[in-house]
C-alpha cells in the first residue's frame, strides 16, 4: 500500500488498473482505494470511485459499478461520480447540507445517464462521514458494509435485486446467493426512470 497523503481536494478514480491500494487522509481518518480490471480482460474497468472532502471533519466516499451487460457502463459510472462530486463542491460554496448534496448528485446523474439514450446504467454506493458519524446511500447491488470490534458486521445495506431481497427475507442463504443463477439481475439502478435512493440512518463509527 502506498504511503498515505492528505485528500485536500476530491480524488476521482476512473478506469483504474491499480497494483496497490492508495491511502488517503480524510475526515479525521483514512480511506483506502483500490480498483483494477478483471484479470485476463482487456475491456475497460467499469468501476469508478471517489474520496470527496467536504470540510476538515467530513467527507463522502463513493463507488459506482457500471453495468457490464449494458452499453457504456464505464461512462455511466464516471458520470455518476462526477455529478456527485460537482454537487458536493457546489454545496460547500452555497451552504447546502451534505445529505442534500449527495441526493442531488445522484438524481442529476440519473437524469444525465438516461439522456445518453444508450441503455447505460450503473449502481452507486456512497457513505457520508460527518464528525464521527456515517450515513449510507445506495442504488443497486453495491452493498455497504460496516464492521465493529472482532469483525462483527454492524451494517449491511443489502442489494436491490431479486436475490438480495430473497436473502433479506430468509428464503436464500447468503452463501447460496453468491452462486445463484440470477445473481447478475438488479432491480434498481442509476439510469432507470424509476430509480430510488435508499438512505440509511446516521450511525456511530
């Protein structure tokens, strides 16, 4: 892992093929970023990410996973990261709440991706870090996990997908879900007319 450095400005990651993680100092803590192409594939890395400082004690961490079965998944994920970053930068200057900025950014991204008219789509998962508290936001099947002492899972946002809902309902075991024939299907995405943003409660880190 590379030596840590301060994230004084938004750090955006597109079509990366990293060999080691990057460690950033942000919001009174550290964020590690690693993104690489699928081994053996020459196609673009459709994942995008960002570490976006808001002020000395708050920031937003974002991951967007472009849908590989749709056209221009890498463009959809990039546009989503850029829209969220721009909304947060505007909020910093105008005094808009960080929560509102994240939601505005995702909604703006949804409109922009739909406007492409190519069927492009992406998932997005964002975490607001604010004075020792965190709040999750997500669209699709990119889950947000939060671990406590001893590796115990304190938060799992789940997946907006048929398999994800079946796991939540106890119909499918989590291990079986990893190999399910319909694991690739999702029911909520950036780029869809009926996109919805799931916003979690504030939690203590």
